[in-house]
């Protein structure tokens, strides 16, 4: 597990932790012999923007849940699985030309509110 994810886990748990450093050590030890591939909503937004579509947060979370529930564990998840899901279910709204330009030129994601 990447250290940044462990730090994020500890940050989310911070209000209920007495010793953040100890929690981080425990998580580091726990993940030392495991791997996890993490997909998040930012990945989904990026895939949607590549298709010139903006998604809502609810749509992005639904896509993650559907992909997780229905993926083939022998094949894993691929970027094209996300874009295919967006296309198949006709999710989101079309990006404006300005939004497409912001994404292409400045890597700025558009998220539908």
C-alpha cells in the first residue's frame, strides 16, 4: 500500500485516534505483505473528461461500486472498463468546448455539481 494512502487513512481516523504515529506504524505493518490497487472518484472523473463528459459525485461513486462488484478478478480493472461503463450507461453531461480545453491544456477536471 502506498504510504500516501496510509497517511490518508490515519488522517480520516484522526478524530478518534490517541496516537497517530502508532496507527500509521500498525497500518504500515499490516500492508507490508499485501497490495491493493486503489481507484478513486478522481480516476472516474478523469476517464469521463477524456470522453468529454462531466459526472456528478454520485455517478462517480456508483461507477466505482458497480465496477468493483462486477469485475472479473482474473482480469482486474482497466481504464477502458471505466470509460466503457460511462459510455454504456450514457452517464454525465457533455463538456463545453471551454471545459474540454481546460482539461486538455491544463489537466483541469470538470465535475458536475
